[in-house]
């Protein structure tokens, strides 16, 4: 910019081709100082803008990470495209529960650090079983208990088989195992809470039934309800009736062949 100004002035007044003559003019000197000052200010503004954009990108990535923790990657993507996905609605879902058999007794003899380290490893390995599935609506981790909500019983069965195989290898090192229960039915899902504090949750007897089936599944066993069986007809063992907590009538369940 300075060179352009110098050439422009020199074409009008040849003596200004000499830098000395050009700078002896107070007006030229003032303009050059002004242009330099403006260049410095523009540079500072550009640096600040770049810093702000970097901070904005970092904040956006962090917020996306937190949102995926609470909603899940698939649900978050759907909610961005269609916010009504988060409103309370009744839907048909497959619900899977899994927890570690003998965990409470085992944890009593371990330090908190060992327990937390094992749980983190357990959850990390378990997540690999469903992370790539597009049919996972929500996954919730509470201690040693894992709950996963699926769009269909087929995907729940597929993930359950993979899930069991993965965590069984890890838990064998601790002489522990898991029980898994799956039920298919109607439930209500969406944002629940107050005006300022909300969480995406699922509510209904389908959830309770899946939890009860999980509770009675023995170590290394995957039990599915009759509604799941009728939906997928997998290779299963001999069905049996189980009396579970909170139910007046026994539930017919089928052990899944692993």
C-alpha cells in the first residue's frame, strides 16, 4: 500500500521519485505513518479474529461432545435435523439391560480406583458393540448397569450377542460375568423435567419389564421376552416362565443361544 502511494505521487511530481524528497513532505510522512498504523491495527484485528474463531471452534466441539454424552450421537444428529424428535411421544422400542453378576460382592474387596478402572474399561468395550449401529436411540450407563434403547428387536439381538462376547472376555479376568434381558413394546420417550432442567428419558412398563428380565438372567445368559421372540424368531433355547418383581403374572422368556 505504501509503495502504491509513493508511485502514485511520483507520477504526478517526478521529484518524489527520490525517497528523500518524498519523505521531506510533512503530508507524505503523516500519511505513511497513518498507513503503517492502520496496517498494525488490521494485523491485530486479524489475529484477534483468528483467535476468536479458534476458541469458537473449540467451544463448539466441546459442546457437541457433551451433547453426544447426554443424547447419543444418533439421537443428536436426528434432533438437529428435526427438533420435534425430542418431544414426548409414544413409540415401539426394544430395550436391553445388562449388568454384572456378583459386582457388589467383588467391589467390596477392591479399592475404589480398581473398581472405577474396571468399570471404565467395561463401558469402553461395551460401547464398541453398539457405537456403529444406526438403530441405537439411547444408551445409559449407571455403575455396572447398561441400558440401550433400539428401534427394532433385530438390532437389539445383534448387539446383545456382540456385547456379551466382548465383555465376557474382560470380566473373565475378574471371575465375573453379565446377565442380559431384552423386551420389545410400547413406551414414552422424549425430554422430561422442569423448565430449566431436562433430560431425554424413556418411561413405561416396557422399560420395567426389560429390567426385571435382566435381573433374573443368570451369569452368561441373554433372556428375551415373548414379544422379542415373535418379532425375530432367533435360535433360542427352551422357553420358561419366570416370576419377577413388580409383576403379578409370570413372564415367558427365551434364552438366546450364544
